[in-house]
C-alpha cells in the first residue's frame, strides 16, 4: 500500500510513453476561493498525441503548462497534438471551456495534427421532471436537451465570425470538417427511460479506435443528468478509466476491472451536510440530495476500487476543492492499492517508461 499526496508537493512527473495528465481537479461549477485547482479536465497522453477528457475552466492554459503538444509555440501548439475530446456529461463544469478549445483553437494549433472529433452523450430525449409545486419554463424549447453533436455544431455557428475572419485573413485551408461532434452510440434499449434511477445495468460499449487508443463507454449514475458516461482507454501500454460524475456504479466496476488506473470523482459528505444544514428549503434539499446521492463519498470510493482490482486509484473532481488533503486520504480505507489524491498537472505513467 502506497499513499501519494501532500498539500505542498510538486506535481507528479513521468516520462512514460503513455500517461495520465491531470489538467484540473476541482469539481463543481463554483469558483472556489482559496484553491489553486482548475476546473475538471484530464488527458490521456500516448507519445506525441493526447486525448482530452472533459473541458473544465482553465483547460487551455493547463494543456500548455502540462507541456502537451507543441507547447513552446505561441501559434502552432499545443493543440496540434490533440486527437479527440471525450465529454463524460454535459454539466457546465465539464464543458464550459470546450468553446475556448474550439474557438481559440485556430490560434493554438487546433487541426494541425488532423481533424479533431468531440465525443459525448447524445440528446437526453426528455426534460427532467420538475420539482413538485414548480412549473419552470425550459430554455430553447425547440431543442431543450441537445447532445454532443448538436452542442459542437452550435459552438461552430456561434463563433463563425471569428472562425471565418481567421480562415479567410490567414488563408487557412482544410478547415471544412476539422472539428466534428459525435454522440456516443449507447444502445437504444438503455436510453429508453432518461428519468429512471438508478441507471440501467449494461456492459461497456467500444466506440472509438485509432492507432494509439481504443475507447469504451458505459452509463453511470448522475441523475437527473442523462446520459452520464464513464470512459475506458486501452493502449498498448495499459488502461485508464475515468468515472465521470457518478454515485457508486456496478457498470463502472465492470468497466474498470483489469485497468491499471481508475480516475474517480469524490465528494466529502461531511462538507455537504455543513454547507446545506437542516432545516433545508426545497431548493437546498434538492441540491443536497443530488450531491450525496449522485456522487461518490470518500468512504465509498476505496471499496469500489478494491472490487475493480485496480492497482492505482486517483481521486479527481474533488468537492470541495478546498478540503484538506489528509481528509481525502481517508479513501485509502477498504483499498489495498496505491492512492493518489490528484493535484493539477500530475502526470502518472502507464506501463514502461
């Protein structure tokens, strides 16, 4: 058993060909005071290429600070090394800087390494149920629950002025189709009830493969958000699994079994109870129930990783981002492997260097 964490430690480093890079480790859409953690985002790095998982606040500069792609170039990197983006779900803290990756991308090497695809959940298909006694009006009622494909198309339309100014002024060729959005093809039978809870039990679905990675997905529990996904990246050097936002999930245990690293979200139940003390009004009660029921508590994440048999558990999407590191280390209980309390810019090698 090894525990790697310290509030003052330098980021972990690795020269391995395949490695996990934590770009941002803070969970939630709040702008945390007194925390240096950026919004949630990670990368799977394989040689000189990398794959982005989620795009939280600050991800663009963090990619350069992590020295990915052609990070020394002001104009031609670091997005030249980006192959694809994978979104676990469409909550704002996971996608808020996707527009910056795509919109600022032409000035930072986007597309120089070939077309970039963005993969994530499809259209939810129905609005979540309203809280009893309320009757909210949906935003964009003509398409109130767009999926990833529509999200990316909307971003491109929104920023078309900037794209076209740069393309035409600089004579950039080959931009047609250099960014594409795709909905992860979860079988329809598992998507029939978007308001069901818990999520349907299913086995992982492979959906993406190139010369460096093979990616599979499964549904996880983050209701009322649906679909919410976890991803597994298999490479020639080993495997990395990302839980996304979820409560304890049998689907995730199956996805992570046999992997080398499990990157798992975690929340401090004690902090939630203190932040939303009783008695709670209906709005605060709804938030409280979501936080404790659709995320994974410190005491639950270690036993889950033990069941999956992963040798390394990396805690990520930390809520709150200001919680003392030694409190996160309590996740070691029930887990016999190596625990890493993630810090921004940590890099963890997979397989031989």
